[in-house]
């Protein structure tokens, strides 16, 4: 952020801020300054630049300026556009479903399990369906974890099993039964054509058919997963970007106790 007229260090930094008409902040309050980028399947020429400007105006940008354009191929051009957004949102009326749990660290989770569950918690995780990506499930499960947050395999009172990627839902459930899993973690990275929605829904339906849904804690996660979406699909919780093993573990163990599954 620029060092312009406002300092966010001052709690009373602007009298003109109206959260009922919230706009992006660039250099001055309410200026609506934004940057957007996109690719058009056209040649890199003046006509393409004008097309980018007209699209930006249609998006609601006032006085758009193409700051950069570059040919990616003969018929594809990348554009970076600046402008002032004319739209606003009422921040005061926004309500978001979130996972409401106090996050415990690895040691605290272990102590909670010893005190309230009194046995190891079995957690299995996988990228199910055709999803071949493991970065998400590995960040939560692997012992080394991610971004300074150890994975579930390092937790003393958690018996964690990372089944990897491209695990069919039927096989995932079979393994859950075999290991007597308390918690099932599903990672979904691929979201084209809502394939993740179909796969996540299928898992819930299979668990219900087996009479297992109410006997396990079911959690999904991924870059396009929200808690609200997860709940709509029949999951107990959903975790998106910026969440780690301690967030997932804290929810899982407290939910086990809350539902009397210990």
C-alpha cells in the first residue's frame, strides 16, 4: 500500500469511510482503484487494447487504463488494466459461515484428546476421485506440514493415514471402515466443471448408504472450498486457503466430543 494520505495505524484514520458503501482503496479513501488482468483471444494491436478497455468498462471500471499488454501467441494477448470501480457493497450486511472453534496448537490438541477422548484419534485423508493433486492433503497430513505448521502425522494422540491422490470414494470408505476412522479428510483441488462438487456429493451419499455418515467427522478442504459450501454438501466443516493442520485437528477433536463419538 502506498504511503499516501492515510495510515492504517490510526484507528480513526478516515471520517469518510462508510462500510455500507465499501469500495477498494488505492491512494485515497473511496477512490475504488483496482487492477485486473485477463487474456483475450485476439492479436496484440490497438483494436485489442480497445476491446480490453470496453470490457473493463462493462465490469464497472471508470476511466480504465491498459497499463500493459503482451502477446502470448499470434492470436492471444494478455492485458493488465487499472481503473476505478464504481460499484460498492454493504459490508455491514455480509454474513459468512465460518468454522467456529478456538484453534489449539499441536501440544494442546494432544492434551485435549488425552483429557476428553482418552484414546488415539484415527484420521484418514486423501484426494479422492480423479484429482491427482496431493499438495493440499500433504500440507495437512504430512509430518513436516506446511508454513511452520506440523502435519497430523506428527501429533502424538492422532493416528494419521495419508492415502494420497486419485482414491476412489468406495476405496476411501473401505479403508475408513478397516481403520475404524474417526475423521475423514477429503482434499479437492481440481474444480473445472464443478467436478469437485459431484465427487464430494457422491462421498456423502455413499457414507449415508453404508450407515456411516453420523458415525464419523467428515471434513473437506481445497482452494475453492468454503465452510458454507461444505455444510451445504453434507460435511461437518470445510477449510479453504490459509488453514493448517492445527485448525483441522482442533475442529475434529472438539466435534468428536460435542457429538459424543469418543
